[in-house]
């Protein structure tokens, strides 16, 4: 089997689907790796490290399997040959038209975001690996934009109180944000509509904010709130938020627009100089005043909505992603390293989103 690694074409996409360490492992497994020249450059990984790991530099698009990070452009889909396998984030929920193009091109597509979140597939869970990177980076961004310290300081010039940081939506990214804010010295509080998160929040030394609204949905995710619940939640959050210097929001409901948790009124109630980092910008944002991709100041509060945060920490994001991809690949390889996906396997059946006969 040959596996091709193209250079990502998306604006600002600095990740790469395989890193040299993982290439080495796959080569040992009998897989041939072809890396496009410059594929690792966004992550500052030069071609010669790939060559040293056993890859060749060449045209990745004629390989049996092409591994990518971002969904393919129309032009990239055109370079895939019929019968080829494509592994990457394919945005099956948000870009159904590109799935149709892939299927018409005879490409077998595996979407990393469609891998079921079961224990056996944890090593392949790219939503989690990238969520971790994003949660960490969101806190650094908040610290950079804050007009205040995170840690408590006792100095000759006086004492500085520690920042109060509130994380709204405590899934994978939120847990990492709580841990990171704590390491920087902030007092942390977590909030979610899934009550089982309370113990995880407390185990990270954070307070649990209980607003008395539960909304557990399917598969461990939250469900969308009813109109009444949403109004109630926004009202209670408006009161709670006033005491926080930093608010980081990560709330998402699969396939829906992100819920509005932080209203304009809530922002108005924050102390001047406070920061909101809205990590849900890609799905519309959790803050009413968010402008996706921008940093704005409203009511003297900075509201940042960074997009594609994992791409801003490309080496480790790529390394973790590459392990996810290679675990999925391993599942499709037989003993000799030949591609032999068993579509009765739940992980492959669910993550395969385009196939000739399906
Ligand atoms: P996500 O990105 O879809 O959402 C982030 C958080 O926002 C979630 O915790 C969600 O409950 C919360 N949220 C949604 N609407 C909200 C609202 N109106 N108010 C407040 N909070 C709201 O979530 P995720 O990080 O992808 O994780 C979701 C679930 O998947 C979690 O239960 C996690 O434990 C589970 N998971 C399981 C595995 C596994 O078993 N292998 C791996 C990773 C994640």
C-alpha cells in the first residue's frame, strides 16, 4: 500500500497529516509513504526529516491512500484517482456537496470527525486530539489579550488578585482550557448542561457552576435547549458572568448552530478589560457580539473568536493528528500491510462516508 501526504492548501492551515515519527512506524509496517515537497513546512518540518524517516518526496495524489487534514478542495478532489481512499476531516455534516463529488469521483472517503467516540477508537479520535490543542491555545490567547495577570502576585508594588476564569461548555476543549488556565494561576470555574461533567471539573481543581439546567442528548453530547431553557440560561449567565475576568466558551451541539450563552447584556456587565474567547466561532459563536475570526472590543471587553486554533500550534497538532490517522489506517491494513478494510467493523463503517456501493 502507498500513502500520499499532500501539502495542505487551505489558507492558514499549517498542519500536515503525517509527521516523520509516524511515517517511520508506517514504513516499518510495510507501507510506502510519498510526501509532497513542502508538506511539513507550515509546521516547520523540512522534507529531509520525512526522507530520513523512510518517505519519498513526490506526487502524493497517485497513491492508494491520500491522507489530509482539512477537507479537500474541488481541485484536490480532481487529483484523486477513482478507487483511491481519502482519510481526513471531510466535514460530512457541513459540506455534503463535497461528499457527493468524492463519491462521483469513485473515492472511498473516511471522515475523521465521524469516527465513533467509543473506547476502542480513542486512539483515532481526532476531534479530541485537536480539541485539546484548541483548549490550551484559547487560554494563551485570553492571557495575551487580557489587561490583567492570571496569577496572584505579591510584589513590593502591591498585590494582584488572581484572575477569575469561567469556561462555558466543558467537553474535551473545555477540560483542557480549565487545566491550562489553572496552570497559569487563574481561579477556575466550569459550566455545562451535562451534569456528569461536574466531577471532571472538580477534579481539575475548578468550581462547578450549577445553573439548574440539564440538557443531556445522545451519544454523550448535549441536546439543544428549548426556547424557555435558553432564555433562562442566558439570564442566569448574565448574573454569573459579571464576576469573571476571563470567559472561554466552547459550547456546541452536533449539527446545530452554536448556542448563544453570552448575550450582549452579559458582556456589558463584565468589568472593563475582561476577555471573552469564543471557541465556537466556526459554528456561529457562543457570544452574541462575536465576529467569527476577528478580535473586537465592545463595552470595553475584548471578544476574540479565533478560527482553526489547532493550526496555530502545528507541530504538536499534526503529531497527535498523525497518530489518529495512522491508528485508523492500521485498522484497515492486513498482516502484509495491504489495504483490506472490513466494513463490518463499527469504526470503519461509521467513519466511511463515501463508497461506491453504500
Ligand atoms: P462538543 O465540542 O460537541 O461541545 C462542547 C461542550 O459544550 C459539551 O460538553 C456540551 O455538553 C457543551 N454544551 C452544549 N450546549 C451547551 C449549552 N447550551 N450550555 C452549556 N454547555 C453546552 O463536545 P466534545 O468536547 O466533542 O465532547 C462531547 C462528549 O463526547 C463528551 O461527553 C465527551 O466525554 C465525549 N467524548 C467521548 C470520548 C470517548 O469515549 N472515546 C472521546 C471524546 C469525547
